[in-house]
C-alpha cells in the first residue's frame, strides 16, 4: 500500500522569545516508515515545519496515498484533525490513522468522522498489522492489539506488547533535505552555524521515572528497552557517511538510566572515534563524574537536566522521588562541568501551589545554579498524565493549541496572575544571564574549555538579540 506519514509542527514555531527551538527530524514517523517498508509498503514522510497548510495538502494529494498516518502531540492535535478532514474531502477513500502521545491518551478520537483508527502506544508493529489486515480485506479488527476504532460503537482494543528487541528495527527512513534544515539552537557545540545535517537518534525507549507532568508513560511505561551499543554506533557512522551529519540529538528520555549501559555505549562510540558531537537528556539522579567523562570522551558536548523546580511543594507533588534542591543539583552539575560538558537546566513554573514569594526565591536560586543555559516553560497538564487528572478542573483553556508550555500558564493560581507569571519568567532569565555569577562563570568556562569559545560567542549574541543579555561579559 502507498502510505504517507505526516508530522504537523507549524503551530509551535516562533511562539516564544525565550526558547531557541531545536529543529529536529520527525524520528517517530521515520521509524514507522522504515518498518512498513520492510513489510512491502511504500512510504513517504512529510514534516510541516514552517510550510503553509496548503502546500502540505498539495504534497499529500500529489502522493495520492491509500493511508495517511498523522503523529499527534497535544498542541498540534487540532492541526492534525484539520489535515485529516481536508484530505478526506479530497481523497474520500483514504484511511486516516492517528498516533502519538495525544492520540494514545484519547482513543475516543476514533469516533470523529475524519479519523478511521487510533494507534495506542508504540507504533511500528501495530500499524503494520493494521495495514496488512486492511490490505487483505479482513473485516474483523478485534485481534489487532493497540488500536481504537468506531463502527456504531467505540472499540478500544487491549494494548500491544512493546517491541522486545530494538535491534530488529531498521534504521529510520530519513530525508536528506529534512536533515539539512535541522539545527540545535541555544548553547551548543558545534554552534548552529557550524552544524551540518543534524540528526536525531535513540539508544533506548522508556524511562524509569514517573513524573506526574510527563506523558512518556503513555507510550513506554517504565520498562526500558535498549539497543546494543554496537548498533547505535553503526547508525552514527552511517549518518556521517551517508548524510554528512556532524551533530546529533539523542532523544532518549533518560540517557543515563543505566550507568553500565551508558558507559558501554559511550566507550563504543569513543572507540570508533566517530566525528559526531551530541546532546542528550539525563536525570540528576544516577549522574556522576564517571558518566560525564565517558560521555565527553564520546563527543557529548551538552547534557540537559530536568531540574523543574526548587520549590518544595512542587518537587514533592510533581517530581518522581521528590527532585533535588539547589545544593544537591549544583554538586552534580559541577561534576558534569568538570568533565568538560556543557549543561542546560530545564525549569517549569505555573503550578497551583506557587506564590509570589516562592517564585521570587526560585528566581534567586536559579541565578545561583551551576548551569551554562536554562529553559523555563509553563506547566501544561497533558491528557493521560496524573497531572491532568489532578488539575483538569483548574485549566483556564480548552484550546489544545495553547498547551505549548511556551507562552502563558494554563492552570489557575489564585495567588499569581497570568501577567505576573509572564513577568516572572522574564525576570528569571534576566536575573540568571545578567547576574555576575553566570557572566563570570561563562567566561571561566571558555578559558577552561576553549573548544566552546565559538558556542558562547554565538549564544551571547542570541541573548542580546532577544534583549535578554544587556551587560557585557568580561573576556
């Protein structure tokens, strides 16, 4: 069958002054495409990015698919449904399948007239079985685990077993043009201007933690599946040889979930001396100097950490195992920095327990964090998460497109207004980057690790363009 897989992304781009967006390939649907091609189907991957809706529709119609699969997040679900409806009008016999986090959380989307099926959870094997069943003309769908559909009543079949051996999956179906337009912005080595054909790769699927604001449990549960270090290294080599990639984002939810695996993987990458620099997300718990040095030896130049908050009530309610305070966080960040890796700390504000006083203290604490870069977003309780069940009654909007986390809080707080939250976010950035602590520390980082000189030059210029950095940094 002829299959087109779409990732609608335009609605989230350009939303925030204080977020330098990474432009990344649509890895999820690329994996699905390559898997389906091993089953004899023809697949095309379409990523919207900054393109108009009309140009995307025109491309899909020209491809004339039998099946349209659409990847969904909460913020883009309305876009996904719009595309589904428009394509159904032009190609009325097309089969539309939704997948991804939001669709998994809301299997009842199959009741909508523009949707034929919803794939729940990990997609490759489920969508392959579904399409093969449709191709064979079988009427019964009750045997297909991991789907929902509607035929006078809503049917939500039991979830499918996850893929046990990730090494059996083919490499994702990539497009050279898409990779050439991908960039990791913010503070990165190499900086965006020196990145070529940036790729996304994953070594593991799943996360051992269960933070109440995170959607990962919807797809992966807590069980982690790992690819062999050799196969990951082979894919990195393939990316260099086939596409000229020199920078990679590891999309693993917790790159350091297993110390033994992480070190073995990094040792394998370092042994092969692959000319790719990478960025990965790690958890503060389980991070140490040995892991940081192994990652640095494998050419990891940046690690992101979900710190989330230093406010005790937020940590206790939202972070699995309670998170860490400023002192604990700085101790780990100093170990990572000493290993020669850039660090980024992610924070979330907009929780109903916060007060102006606690947010003011949070701002002061963040100004003292031993991180090279920060990101601050607003809390969005996504469907399917414990946070959604807990705070659904406090939502100030039913517009899914406002669940970007980038523009304003969407959970009501009786003590803090929307405007105050937006100003607090500005104040956090200004306090961090214009404070003496970060300015002196960033200059010292360049002296200790001169390979990051260009990265800091570019990042400071970005901060000035955004009117965040207003005072000169000592050389």
